[in-house]
C-alpha cells in the first residue's frame, strides 16, 4: 500500500520579459508507504523544497499528479484540500521564520485546532501541554513567545504544531539544517521516536547525507529538478551507481583521519547549470566525468540497469554491484 504517490511532478516559475521559465522540478516520481521514511537529497537549488511545497499545495503544480490515500491532491477543491491537510503536515526549514513572533507558543499550537475544529476548546490547554511534553519542552513555557527560545527549541515548537492534527504524513523540509550539530542529533532522534509512537510516514528533505542515512528507509537523489537515482538506503549508500550520487557520498568526511587522507575523492567540476536553461540530454553531463556524445543527445530514463534499483544514467557504475556479489 502507498500512502503518497507522486507521478510526473512538474513545477515551473515564470520569469516574464520573454525569458524562459525556471524549471524547478521536471517530472519527479515519489512514493511513500505507511510508517516509511523517504529521504530526498541533493545540493542546494536542485528542487527538493519545491517538491515539498508543491505536494502540500503551498505552490500550484505545473503538471503531474499527487495521490494521497488514493485521492489526487492536485485536483481537489478548496474544501477537500482543507480536509486532506489534516492528514499532511510540514515542518519548515527555518525555525526562526516559520513561527509567528506575535503569537505565544500556546496560540501557535492551538491555531490548527481553531481552524479545523478537531479538538474541543475545553481540551486545548491540556492537549497543548501534552504536545509540548512529547517534543521535549516544558509546558510552563506555553505562554512565552518564539524569540524567547533557542533554535532547537523553536524547531520543537514547529514539530508540535505539525503534530497537533495527528497527521499520517509529515514532510520535513531540511528540519535540522539551521541548527547546531549537537542539536541536530536531538531533533533527528525526536522525529524517530515520534514516528515509532504514532506510526507516521515522513518525506525527509535534506542535503546532509549522514542525517538521511540515519533515518530513511528509501532514498532519492535529485539533480537540477530530476531524480537521478532511487532505491533503498543500503542500495544508494552502499552501492551507488550514478556519478552524481558517488560524488555526493565522496564529499562526506570520514571520522578516521587516516582513512580520510588516503581515500579517493570524486570532485565535481563547474557550477550547477541554470534551471531556466538546463543542458540537453542528461542534465548532469556538463559536470560528469563519464559524459559522451550520447549524453548530449539522449536523456537517460530512470530505470534499473541491472543493479537492483533505479538509476538515470547511460553509463551507470555496475562494477560495485558485481564486486558486492563476489
């Protein structure tokens, strides 16, 4: 069973003045099962956050479909979408900008109940304090304002707000990237604990590969608006087949200093192309060490080339899979 099924998602932003649109997302497929965490990784500007904002209908899609529990989110009326949003919530990247500075913590948490009428007003106070305790905050802080909290505490408030309606799916848009390293581990562990307690499904968007490896069941790698590799966590991390995935993984530092100095790094040359004028054929070809003429003329299809998971590359690295089988 699939809880969220995104098919051929396209999102373009017009620039006007006769300029071509920005192709932020170009034909993304995504599937999330009940209780599953799907990690979406890639460097800044690849379209990860646009996927999150479009699936939650904070941005209108240009094309594609997104089925939640069998219903297409993109064709819903305002009333139907309002009901669906009780089941789909989002945790934003910036805990400083995502909370209203003029509202107390209590008001922030109670606002979803006021809008959706899902909890009787007589129970707001006790339910709010219970939520704060669940995310590791003191209920006595409910009357404080966001500026009186640290970044990690603010993100906990954002998580509590996302949980207020008891959703089935939470889209976490880089929930730890703005936090200190010591706080990141606490938030990741909190998300895992909540998932076990509530049976939640997550779409975890991040550029920190270590965070995604720690929590995700399935991982999709994005580059310039397209998914270039997708598979189970072990498939993608232990047996990467796309040159871009291998370059991303090689950029992660090793904790062993000797191993870090001795290993070979795959360093990408050049800058990320403009999404308003992406390269023909394979979008990664301008930075790929394996690029040939075919990569210019023909766009690779996301399919299994015989490695056990899907890769969008004309020349995938299958040697690592053959070595793994020996």
